[in-house]
C-alpha cells in the first residue's frame, strides 16, 4: 500500500526516535547501515522529512538528523503524508481512476473499510508509542537490532 520510500521513512523516523538523546543528532550512515537502507536513497528521503518539518538536519562533525518535535507529538500519518501524501487513503484498490462511492469497483466497499482502519491506525500511533513497544521488547526495529536481556530490550 505504501511506497518503498515511505517504508524507509517510517523505519528511519523510528530509528531516530529510539537513538536520539538530548537533541543528539543521528548520522545518515548509521541509520542506513543499521536499517539496511541504501544511503543515497535514504538521504533524499530524510531531506523530504526535513522539508516537511518532521526532522532537523545539521551539518558538520556533530551533524546528522534529529526529530523536530518530541516523539509523542509526531504521528505516523505525518510521515506518510510527507512522503506518499494522503491520496493513498482514497485511491481505488484495483487502480481504477473513476472508482468512487457512486461508481464502485468490485472491491470498493471492502477496500474502503480496510483503508479507513489503516488510516485510523496511522493517525492514532505516535513515534513514542512505537519506541515504547521496542524498549519493552514487544517489537523489533530491523533484523538483529534488538537483543533480549532478562526480559528487557537492549537497543
């Protein structure tokens, strides 16, 4: 449903939310390596997030990226909107241009219900909620990123 760019943006935002401390910047290479995202591609994605005011970019020896606001104030839908736009939540599931409530495609009603559920999920979830799930050991952030230690997650 989402583009590869959007998936990478969500992964990078979660990674930055997990690893930034006291306004510390996270290096592009670190994110690319740890999330297994091509560096050049990720650079363009992160610049889009900067333009959308979800990230702050700093140059220099301590440069990198950090969230522009607290993680509990950034919803996943904002990331989707910055990269893919919100049209994804109104488009036909089969791809018909003229599909709508008055002229539905064969899956219109079912797909509309699923789209609305996904949109609600992305509107209601903040980056903080996701980072909390990871820190509690309930979720992962990429292969090999999470180690269990006495029931607590080590990142």
